């Protein structure tokens, strides 16, 4: 029965893309779940449509529909988190990309509230013997949008792992399928530098045995994972599951056995990493993918025991305002789940939660200090200073929670690069912080 339903819904990619109409809000799955077959052809309908907006948390590829300047007026990429492609298009000033301020756990619901999406394009595994597909590598917002959109197109990719949790969907809940099998997108894991490892060691000092951890995006969180090898019975409640978590599980460091919430299970909303990670996720009952609006809800995160969130920032001012997504008025990435996870952790119900924000002490080959007296004009604050707990650099840990402005400035200067400490002290005095 489901086979007939599936066949009746199977169309060509060109047909699927032709369903986009002028004025539509289209939402696409993000990251490794990106519908690459369809997105690579959106630009082909350019002359038939105007004012189409395409929403995504993070687009992996630089697609023509937003990279080519002639797409202006036809397509606009509305990004919840910029990646290299959208960053480049923004820089070129073609007017085909914009940013959507958001906190990840509310991104989909806020968008649906603003305007009902016309079409959702996503990816899934082939249909199983019971007529279900798995949404595979992510349901951060995808399932919420599937339930809200006027129509749903899924790209079937044989190389996607069949994951568990809330990822299943019956063929009857999908309007159109297209078949597009290709290698699932992978993420190279950069080798940690000496600086990454130094930060990782400070982070390890702050992570107790039996902690439940969340790791953010970037080189530092990977190095932090390496530094956790001697810990016991760690658990995971995270937005993104990555290779280092799988490795710590294989080494017996992560067991999930002491978690207060979903004991014995990894909890995540999406995965991005190597082919080895995807093979490990395939049919793996130890990993539950749940909607981002639940996983990243601070009220849920706080129920975990010894919750420690580990994220990264670009700069921090001497009072503790954390900037992780923008440099001046230039939007570099996005808020993502940083505020969600930091707030959920410091508000841990067991009183043992911690939020760690890691930061290289300098940027631009040592030319500037990332710990700065004030943020550059126009810089968006990702984490309000009232929510900041620990700032960690390769030079130490700056304790912030409950600390006065004077203490904060003092602690941050001690964690700044030695070359900048004198100058920072002078500026802090002038600003009345010290
Ligand atoms: N001033 C100017 N430029 C700066 C800077 C500063 N204070 N700090 C960093 N930069 C530059 C770097 O030199 C680098 O430039 P390059 O690309 O030309 O080399 C660039 O900004 C990126 O810095 P880097 O430290 O390599 O970034 P990363 O890839 O490790 O990512 C964040 C770090 C903060 C951008 C990333 O973690 C992020 O977007 N976080 C926000 C959201 C979040 O944490 N969400 C939770 C998980 S989704």
C-alpha cells in the first residue's frame, strides 16, 4: 500500500522546483540535511518568480540562487546562521542574503508565526517496510515546518543514516518525493592547535565527572572533547552531535548512565561530521534526535544533571558582554543555540550547571585582543552579561557569575593575552571599571 502512495508522489527535481511561486516563503532543511539536488536548481526558475525567500539555519553550499547578483528580486536567502557561502554573498553586497535574528529553540516557531511557509524542502532515507522515512541527520526545525507548510518535498538519499527519536515520518505526510542519492555532506575535523589544546585543558578543569555536556561549533569545542578523556560517565544533551562525542562514547568516557534526563541516551537535534559518524548513527538506538524547540529550550536543558555548555565567542567586553556572531555591523554567523544552552546550563535545577564561553585571546594573527574594553560599534551581543558564567582563553579562566564589574574586568584582563594586559588595564581605569 505505502509503495503505491510513494510511487504516486515521486516526481523529478525540476518538477519539484517548478512548484515555487512568486512571493513564496520556502524553508529548507539545514546542514547535512540540506536538499542539495533541489537547491542546486532553484535558480532555474528565476525568470518565472519574484520575491521568493528561502529560509535555512545554515546552508552548506554556495548555491546560484543566492550567490549570483542577477537573482536579486527573484530569490533571497534568509539565514538563521551564516556559513562561508552566505558570508561571501553578504560581503559582495549583492542584496540576495539577509540574516534572521533568532534563538535556535524558537527559530522555526517564530518564523511560522510571522508567515506560514509555502513549501518545505528536506531530505530523508528511503521508505522502510512500514512506510516510514527517517528525517535522518536533523530535526532542529524541520519537523515543525513540515507540519506547518502548505506542501512538503523530500529528497530521498540512500546514503543517509536511519536515525531514531522524533525523526520518523509516514509517506502519507509528504506531498512529493524526489530521488537524489549522493554522498552525505561531511565536516572535516581540524587538527587542534596548541592554543586549542590549552583552552581545552582549562575547560576540562571545569567539567566534573558525570556531567551532561553540550558542545558548540568550531575548533575549540573539538579540542575540549579531547581534553575530557580522563572523565567518567559523561552524558550528552546537545544541539549538534559530532565525531568527538562518538569517539568519547567508544572510549567509555561518555556513557549517558548518570543523566537525570533521558538516561542512557544521547539527546541531539542534528548531526554533522564524518562518514564514520553517520554509519555509527545508522540504526543506533542510543541516540535520540529531538526537535530543537525541545532540546534547546532552557527549561528542558536545566533539568539535566551537572549540565555544562561549551560554546565559543569572537570577543567579550570588560563587563562580560559576549559577541559570538558579529564583528561590528558585519554579521559573521548567528546566535544559534548559544543563548539557549548557556542560560539553560547556568539555571540548572541541581544548582551545578555551568556555561563556558571559550575564546582565543587574540585574533588576526595576534594583532588584536578579543577581550576588549568595549565592543566595536554595532556589534550584536549574543550572550547578555547577566547570563555569563565563565570565559575561558588559553591564558586562563575568568569567573563572571555574580561578580562585580570591577571583579569581571580584573578577571578578564588576567585571562587576556599578556601583550594586551597593560593597555586593557589603562582603558578599564578610564572607563571607571577598575
Ligand atoms: N575581531 C575581528 N575578527 C575576529 C575576531 C575579533 N575579535 N575574532 C575572530 N575574528 C576572525 C578570525 O580571525 C577569523 O577570521 P578568518 O576567517 O579570516 O581566519 C574569523 O573571525 C573566525 O574566527 P574563528 O575563531 O576561527 O571562528 P570559529 O570558526 O572557531 O567559530 C564562532 C567561532 C564564535 C564564530 C562560532 O562558534 C559561532 O558562530 N558561534 C556563535 C553561535 C554558537 O556558539 N552557537 C552554539 C552552537 S550552534
